C-alpha cells in the first residue's frame, strides 16, 4: 500500500460527495496536490483572514512583496494555503448558491487538485482592482509580476489556453517546488 493512499481516498470521497467524476483531474492531467503540513503565517489577506504558506514560499512571498513595494507596486494577498476541507466548502457554498458544477469547475480546481493545498500558491490583487478578475492583467502589479516574479521563483499556473481547461487566472502565482 502506498503511503499517499489515505489522502487519495479522502479526495475520492469528497469528489463523490460533490458529484464530481472521480477521473476529473486525471482526465485533465491535473496533478493531485497533497496538503502542506509545515505552514507559517504570512499575515492577513484583503478580507482580514490570517493566511499561511510553507516556510520557503512565505519567505519568497515576503521578498517579492517588498521588492514590488520598492518599485511603487502594491501586491495584496487574496488567498494562500487552502486545505482540502476549505476547498470543499467553496464548492458547497457555490452549489448552495445555485451554481452548476460546470460553472464552478471553470474557476475552482476540485478538492485535491487545487495548487493552494501545497502552500506554495498565492492569489494576488492590487488596490483599485476587483480581486480574482481578469482585469488584474492590465494593472501595473501584473506587469511587475510578469517581469520580476520569476526572480523569486513565482510563475503563473493558469495562463491563457492552459492544458488543464482552467480559466485564465492572471492573479494565481505559485512557486513550483519547495526548496530542498
Ligand atoms: Zn489561486
């Protein structure tokens, strides 16, 4: 028995409860993301919720935000680490609000497949930009991220026409791997 089977079983259970096909992620070549265990606070998001990242990602995010600030660019956190349960509640809330699974899956990865489980992904915004909207693409903050994000290890996971069938997310940036 592989050590990750209990996690896979939990994911399968949640997908079944939400009515998402078990093969959804596999069919789209989406990697299953384990929940990070080692997390540190990175302070409040724009909604006043305490947010966490892995120690490495937290350090890189802090450096990135400070470097942007020195260039007069304000980067604000909308979301960071999200647990399997948190992702499940997003789906439950949207289903209760009348959205179809198809609509939700356009903008939210199913529980188990969200890069936010890794503690290495952040959703960012900037003042005067509506959070989690494509208009982030036309902000100076996005322009700064495209130029400098890579220097801090950050890359966009869902560019236009990504192979995962996920909508374009100019606000979602992640560090590919935890530092050794
Ligand atoms: Zn995101």
